[in-house]
C-alpha cells in the first residue's frame, strides 16, 4: 500500500499578537471569534452592539476593556488596528466604508453580502484605503476539509472530476430570530460555506449553477429549507450539493465524496482516502484537531498573518466575490425553476 502524504491541515498561529481588535456585534458567532482571539492571545480591546446590555455582558465575559455606543465610536478609536464585524449582512457596507476610511483592516463573518454590488463596493473601499479586507470563511480551515484541500493540491487523487456534498441538519427547529426571517437562508447563509469550499477543491469558480429549493412541510423558517444544486466547473468537473436544515431528527450527517482520476476522498469526519496504485483500499485520515475551534482560529489567524506579512489574505474580500456570485447565481436559478445561471449574469468581476 502506498504511503499517503502527510496533509497540511493545522492552522498557522499568528506571527503577531500586538494587533488590537474592535468587535462589532456581540451575538452568538461573536463568542466563537472572541474564544479564537483568546486562544491566540490577540486582545479584543473594544466592542459594540445595537443592544448595549448584550455588549456589556460580552465585555465582562471576555475581558474587553471598552464598550462604545456605535460603530462610528469604535472605528474612531486609535488603539483599534482591525475591525471584526460579527453582525448580519444588513448595514455592513456603511460600516466597512467607515472602518476602511479610518485606516482599519476589516474581517467580516460570512456570508460577505446578499448583494453583489455591495460586496464589490466593500472590496473597492478597502483597496482604495490600502487596508486588508477578508471574509471569515471558516470552513476552509475545518480540519478534514483543509486536509482534503491539501491532498487535492498535492495531486494525491489526480484530476478531480466529480464532487458530492450532502448535509442533513435540524437548525430549523433550533434557531430563531434573524435566521428564521432572513431571505435565502440555505443558498446564501449556508451555501456560502459549501460553495466556497467546493471552489477550493476545484481550484476555480464554477461557470454556471443550477439550483432547486423546496419548502419542508411544517417548517417555520421564511426561506425554503431543502436545496439541491449542481455546479458546472467546465468539463470534466461537476459538483452536487444536497442539503436540508429541516431534518426530522437531530441525527445530522455530513457526507463528502471527491472523485479524482487517480483516487478519491470520502466520508464525514474523519475522511478516508484511496489513491493509486492501491485503488481498492481506503486509508483513514487521522487528524489531531479541534474541528470548530481550529476552523475559527485558522480563519482569524490567517487574517492577522496577512496583515503582518503585508499580503492578500487567502480569504480576501476580492477572492470572496466568486463565492458571492456563486450563491446569487443559485438564488436566481432557483427563482427560475432551475435554469442554469452563469456567474457573469450576477455581475462581472471588477
């Protein structure tokens, strides 16, 4: 049996811990960001939220010294080096414009935006100000996804020609608030994970997308909760996504199969790999990792390292424009009964 190359999946720790973070939005996902900053010993020095009590509680929990009333107050603080936006996509453009104009680097929680034009404006604002902009696509650093990306890039399974990602979850019964009322929950809020990681595995953006949405009987969410999508990356590569967050039980599942000309990657977590010449044998991919913790740590650490190295982040805003275009092409396709929609129909790259 051939030896499988050691996959490079561990997140790179930040080379600087003297950059000060200002955090906007102190809801659920902000706690994961704060815990990652604590792990890497990068200080969150200020925070703000539309609900001041929530900001005060957040600050007390994570030792944040300063709570300010508005994002305008936060971006004006001279001690803040980078701004982490952990609120929903509504109103982000104005915040990014204010933060970049103040010379702050900015990272935003995914999805980047529900509007391609707004995403382009945010990229242009950062580039004109000469600061870094990134989107926290943390799935790229999920250990088994990261290992798969590395093995594909090393050519272990040859040329990839098919991908399948199937996920069954039950968030429809457990989440509320913003998620229950937002448009395009499955094709933007969720598929920004799936389509982004498929781009990494493919090494390019899809040419066109077909999608279908279905309402699940009895669902509470405004958005349909079952999606099937086909991503056409050009011959020979196509990818299929099937996902629901209205499964009838809490026994969720996340299945992946990446098929190459010289082998394949399959499974959940951990993954298994088969490769030439022993194509009839699966080798278990044993990883020493903290799945969710490493995913968030990797995304935020990559942003800090990009600032330190003065380079574009791997998950830069400009790079993420293709993820936004893919999501919105899927939204348009679903609205038009599954018609294949090209990314350029959503908008050309600037």
